[in-house]
C-alpha cells in the first residue's frame, strides 16, 4: 500500500496541464526544447498533488512527501536546460508562487472546492501556455495575452459545467450562472479583436445548455471533457495561426 504510485485523480487536470501548453507551443515555433519544458511542467503538476494532499492526510504524509520530492527532482532536472537557454522563464516564478500560496491556503482551510481556488489553479495552467509560447521565439506580446486569456476563460467554463452536473446539481443559481457565462464566452473574442475565436467556445456552450444541471455518469462527463478540450485545442490553434 505504501509503495503505491501517487497521481492526481482529477481527470480534467490532464487536459488543463497539456492543452494550454500545446496551444502556446504552436502559437510560436515548436522545438525540442518544448519536450523538456513540458516534462518539467508535467512533473511539477504531479508534484503539487502529493504535497497538497500531505497538508490534509497526516497518516500518509511521509508517503505523499516522498512522491512529491521524486516528482520535483525530475521536474528540476528537466527544466535546467530550458532555464539556461531562456532565463526569462524565471519571471513566471513570481505569479506561480503567489497562486500556489492561494491554493495552499484553501487546502489548509479544507476549502479546495471554492471558486477562487479553482480560478488560481486555472491561471497557473494558462501560464504554462505562456511559458511554452515564450521559448518558441515568442515575446511578451499580444499573442501571449491571447494564449493566457483564451485558455483561462475556456477552462472556467469547464469548472462551471462540472459543478452543475456534480456538486452543484440542482442549484438553480449555479445553473443560470453557467449558462450566462457560456454565452459571454462567445462575446469575449469579439471584444479582444479575435472574433473567429468564438468558434472555439461553441462546443462548450452546447454542452452547458444540453447537459448542464442533469445527472450524468462520470465517464460520460469525462468523454465530454476530452472531446471539448480537443475541439477547443484544434480550433484555437487554427485561429491563432490565421491571425499571426
């Protein structure tokens, strides 16, 4: 039992750690350096789970910390070369640490499901996309803002959707808020001057209106999340490439 591998149980986390990164990478110029940075990013995500869990589960703390350290060492080894080649990556450390502190505060209060905690986690994932864009000959420019913004607002929609079919199912206020938010997703791209990005949020809108608030098996929710993430990824990459 004590030797069991420790990995995150939230299926949506895998999409959140990979989709923004891939979008950021393809918004710039992909290179072999992205492989190392993605591995570092992935193992940093893996490390965060046992460390945060260790704050809650005292009986398993030693086992969890062991896995957290293991993942952290791998992450550090993978990120060394990208950091040497692109020292500007250090600038991401400040917001990442601040956001992680918010996550830690929520875990210690046993309030991980609060919306603020979710928003901070989503912003962390979006920043991963920005880092991928930066090392792909990108800059601190409008495209980086797009990478962060479009990923961030998409995954906020997934949080709304998942809450309305699980923990908040039957809560009319959450259901209404989810629908309003998904409608706003179609407006935001026009406001920032990239109207074709509206297409990237069509699936999320349809999903929220058809399945939101209903009792759905977890497997079906997972399938909807995978399909939605792939659709969002493909459309976003096409639109950003068209604009560049």
